[in-house]
């Protein structure tokens, strides 16, 4: 499931270098999370992941010091541990254990050869979801939109929990069924959009094949799904309902009603 290449790594390094150069600003002057993340030593094959997390962190550090910032910090640090360090936790499925990124780095440094340490960037679709979280966080900051910021926190938390319970940076086989009432209705193109960017200008992405069901490998997170069907004779487009669904180990399918 992991994807890595020289081109991807070079892009990640270039982006990372730009972001690291910004550390002279107030962005990371007095923020422990930021300093720890920026200085974290990782393999070059994780550079795109680190750059994506730093983009999220720059927005987080700019938030006012309140409960929302604390919750975003917790979610970001947990996900950074999963994607860049690897959990030393025993793998028992349960709520995320809370500890600082600093402590996670210290534990890794004491045991640098842990078998569960991540080696490569996740697939591009996963990195794209992190880019969307950064964009949504910036938009929430600019517009003081707490609901959008809440969706970013939820998305990062879901990803961190999946890293802890099932492995770092994975995608999940997900299916969407198109139904008319209780009966399957075939031939619909299913589209998905990350919930965090639902209010932003962002493209929907189609599933590779028509329903029903339609299948795709998606990163853990929150999504909006819909389906459409074009009449080959009249070119009239019919649209399904739009439905929010969570993607994780416990939620691997979604149903949308069609007219």
C-alpha cells in the first residue's frame, strides 16, 4: 500500500526545505510541537509526509491558545507519531494514548531499530488528504470557522487511531452501494470529496468503476459521497443524495439513495 519514488521524495524535500526555512519566523519560536516536528530526523523516504504535517502545523501554531488548539495539537502529535515514528504501543485496539511528540521522539531515540517504524511515505491519495486538512485549517483560521476546524481535528484523529490500531498511513478498501429503496441500482458513477474541504473549491474524485457497488481504496477520514448517471440518449444527468460517511476499520461501506 505504500508508495515511494525519487520524484515524490525530491518534491517532498523541496517543499520541506521551504517550510523549514520559515522556522526563523514566530511560527516556531516558542512552540514545542513545532520545534520537535521540524527538527525530527526521518528517512528521506518520509520527507513528503513530514512536509504535509508541517503545513498543518503552521496553521495549528497560528491558532489562539484555547481548547480547539489543544485538541488539534493532540491530534496532530498523535498522527505525526504514527506516520513518522511508529507506535511503540502494544497494538491493543482502544483510544489513543496521549503523550507528547517530544516523548515519542525520546522513546524512539532510545530504541532506533524498532520493527514497526515507518519506512516510506503513504500513497499519494493519503498525502493529498493531509494537504486538504492543511488547506481547511487555513480557511478555518481566516474565517474563524469552528465547524471546519472541528472537521480537521476529527479527520486527523481518525487517521491517528487507524495508525495505532491497524498500521501507519494505510488506505482502506471502501465500497459505495447505490440503492433505489432497498434494491441495488447499477450504472452510477460514484464521487467522493473530503469533508474537511466540503466548503472549499476542491474537485470531487470519481471511483474507478461504476456501481453497484463501486470500490476504491481511501485513507481513513470523513467524506461526502454522491452518485450521478447520464442518460445516453438525452444526456440528462440524474443525481443521488449526498451523504457523509466515515472511512475506517469499522466503516468500510456506505449506501446512497438514487432517484
